[in-house]
């Protein structure tokens, strides 16, 4: 039976291989201020460990926030859980977050899938007639196929997985982006092949779309995944894409006035167009002056 007790934070260990990132950012500072003013409204959840300590099931952000303001103990719900039950509860209790990275969801789903499959071997459950990924999907309002795709991301090298996360976050000044479908195709490559793909992405400043990623996977299967073949593929036009002039974004960014660097792209574009027009006028005037001997 669950029980509520006050426990010292120093006696609580983070969940092993916790897939959700806890960032010491502004939102954590806001949470710390809220706890400081109003106290801990929702107790954290823990399970006892054989060594007398506790493993944190849910409340990693709350624990870090409390530690940051010097709180040494907190109310905690203590649950007696098996390893598999602890994994499932940890994943389910963290899926409410507003923004979950693809990488976080990928490793969380994989952990829950493994736990469910392990439970399915021990006792009769709905897993006998339903695929594990469909159960995970149903719990999180996603299809079993979506769960499969996310779990495939766990086979990506960190460099490629980072691109997928940054694409989801829509980071400013992101040099290239990659969605879930092409990332899934690349996950079937071995680590050396993925490293080659990442080097080509950085070198060409381009990422493969879904169709190109499928081609890359076929190249791998046919032992034809070479630097030249990847380069030729990435340089192909995508769909109705027209050839574009390539610019060094860092050079342009550094050339902008400081007050424009963090403004909307429309203001930056307007400034650049006016600068080019002004330059053209000055060049034209210079040419006319030379013709008239000034």
C-alpha cells in the first residue's frame, strides 16, 4: 500500500537511465520560486531500494528545483514496485510534459516496451493478443506505428539524433533540419555508415528527405554507400525545388547591425535588400563618374 512520508532529498537517487532531460533553465527557476512561496503542492514519487535508499519515479524537476533553493527534505509517495512496474510508472508520469523531445520519447517508449514485454512473459496480459507497441501507443494516444518509428530513433548516433531534436525545437539559425521519417530510414544503417552520413550533411549543409533516405538505405543494403554516391544524391534537386544561391549564414549574421540580429527575418531581409540596392546605386554612380572623368 502506498504511503506518504517526508524524506531527505539526499536519500533519493535519480531513476536509472532516466530518458527525460532536466534542464536548469528559466522554467526550473520559476518552479523553484513557486515552491519557495507556496511549498511543494504535488509530492514526488519514489520506490524503496534494497540498500535503504530510494529511487525517484516522478518529480526529477521538482527535486532539482528544491535542491537549488536549499530545501533538504520533501513529502514523497512511497510505492512498492517491481523493476518493470517502476519503469512503466516513470514513463507514464513524465508523458504529461508540454514539450517532449523526439529522443526523450524514443528512449521512454523503448524502456516501457521492454518492461511490458518482460511482464508479458511472466503473466497472462492483454499483450497476448495485442502488440506491445499498440499498448504503448494507446496509453499515449499514438498509433503503434508511431511508437515503432520513435523507438527506431534509439539506433541513431547522437549527432544525427541531435539534428532531429533541434528540428523539433525549431532552433534559430539551424543550418539543417531532419524529420522523423528520414531519420527512421537512417537508423537502419550501421554506426560507421551513420557517421559518414553526418559528415556529408555537415559538408554539404543538406539533409536527406524521406525519399533520399530510402535511397541511402538501399545503397547500404547493396554495399554501395560511398562518399561520392551520397554527395551525388544530396546534391539532387528535391521535388520541384529550384536551384538556390547558397550563402554563408554566419557571415551575413555578423555583418548585420547588432540591433537587427535578433529581430524577425523580414526586417533582416528588408535591410539586406536595401543594402544591395544602395550598393548597386553606388557602383552605378562610380561607373558614371569614371566615364565622365570625375
